[in-house]
């Protein structure tokens, strides 16, 4: 059953930021009770946590959303990706439901998907924000305060990415990651995640598909943050050999790999016209139930490669986790940590339901 989402798709990003979260995320009440609490027994990059479950970068757009997630028992929560500069959000709408018959295969994604205004199960959505960010002064203060809100067995992850600027050289682009990492480090976060599933400098492709530059960026970040664990967020790799080479070269640099982000597709309205207004928004990422197959496939590949290369990074599984069964499938596939964005957004009790299963199989 789909409940009131904590991020309201009918409202602008700015209104969500100002007035959200919504639904039970706004009631200020702790959802889980003593009969479903578990002791911090799971390892997350050296920290003991209550459960191997949380919310990835994306829907928790400020400290109020993060607080709501922590109160509802999500033990690993990721503050929405920040930048070194203030950056605007794409115009509304930013979230739309999409019609997908079964899995969103790569073949289907090469075609067109029809957007809807109703949200029904099995739910898949497209989201198009453009990775907006407050100024560093604003997000540093907000993030620094909410970090302290986490209780025993919980942790707030700081997510960030580089920002392309006009006239910028490749070295300037890489240095922007260093600058942003330092800004994030100054907030006191204990774990960081860098988004490599964003367009690369000078291309329309994802940075994670450029292995050499991804390694350079990861090493540059580690020089700045030192012992703070670093997670990289990546997309789906169609070519298994390219992925194996990527993992081989970066797997001993980072401490965690998060798979996957979204699968991009062209989104149209019922008349076949571009559904999301504005230049460059003809295609956007799709997440939710229809991409679970891709997340699970990448997790299984990643687990095999980790064993083959004798690496010890943690695997964070994301994509189509809508219920307890989906969580269990990801754990069985080899994840250390499971996260849910779309599922958690429409079911704020998902963490409680998973914790019940963890303590009473």
C-alpha cells in the first residue's frame, strides 16, 4: 500500500524544501518501539549500526528530512548530494510516475516511457532535479547540525559531486572534488559518498564509465579526507569486462561501492510530447520497482569481483527495494547494506517492517 510520500511530487522542490517533509515523517514521533529494536550489531564501514538498511542520496533534501528518516528507524541516511557552489533545481515537475510493463530492460529504456500523474503499485518513477545545492555556507550548517541528531546505531552519510563550470580545465574539475570533499569533511561527517553516476567533464556520459578519471577523482578525494570511508555511487554497466576493469582499478581505493543509481529513458506525456519541460530533460533517470533486476545483477557481479580481486570494500545495494522481500533478495545477493529511495518515500514504515523481520525471522 502506498502512503503519503514524505517528498510531495505535486509541490515544487522549493516548497518541499521549505515545508517538508510530509506524511508521518513530519509528526516528530519515533516509529519503532522497544519490541522491534535491535542492538547495534551490523558493520557499516567500521561503525556499528542497528540495521543494514537506509536511504540513499536523493530524497532527503535537507536536515528536516534527515531527522524524519532517523526518527522512523532508517539507520543509514544520506544527506542529498551537495556541491562546492549554489546550484539551481530543474523546474517543476521533478517527479513523475512512469508506465513500465515488468522490468525496465535496456531495450525498453531505449524507447519511450509514458509519464502519469497517478502513483500505483508496482511503482516506478522518474526524477529530474539536476542535483541542486545550497551554498556551502548553508548546507554545511544544516548538515553539521543534523549529524548530531543521529542516535546510537545510526549514521548520517554526506554525499557530494563535482561541478562543471564554464572555461574549466580537467584539473580544475578534479580539484572541485577536492574542495567539496574538504567542505564536507569540515561538517564532521563520518562517511562520505561521491556521485560518479553524473555526466563526465566534456561528455554526456557518466563519470563512472570513464575508469581512469574515476580513479583519479577517487584518489584525489582520499588525499583530502584521509581515514574517512569513501563510497562511490555508480550506474548500471552493460559491458561486464569494462565493469571488471573498473572494479579492479578502483576497488582498492574506496571503501564502499553503491549500485545502482537509475536507468535513463526518454519520458513523454500521453500525447507523446516531452514530459519534463526544459532543455536537456528529454531523458531522465527511472527508479523504483522496474529497475530491481539491474541492481541485483550489479550486486552479484560486484560480489564475485570482490572475491576475485580479494578486496574488502562494502557493497551497498540500491534499486527497486519496495518491501521486506526486496530487502531480503538484496541481502541474499551479497549486499552488506541495502538502501531504498522510492520504496521508503511512499512507505515511511519500511525500516520498522524490516527490523521486525531481522529480530523475528
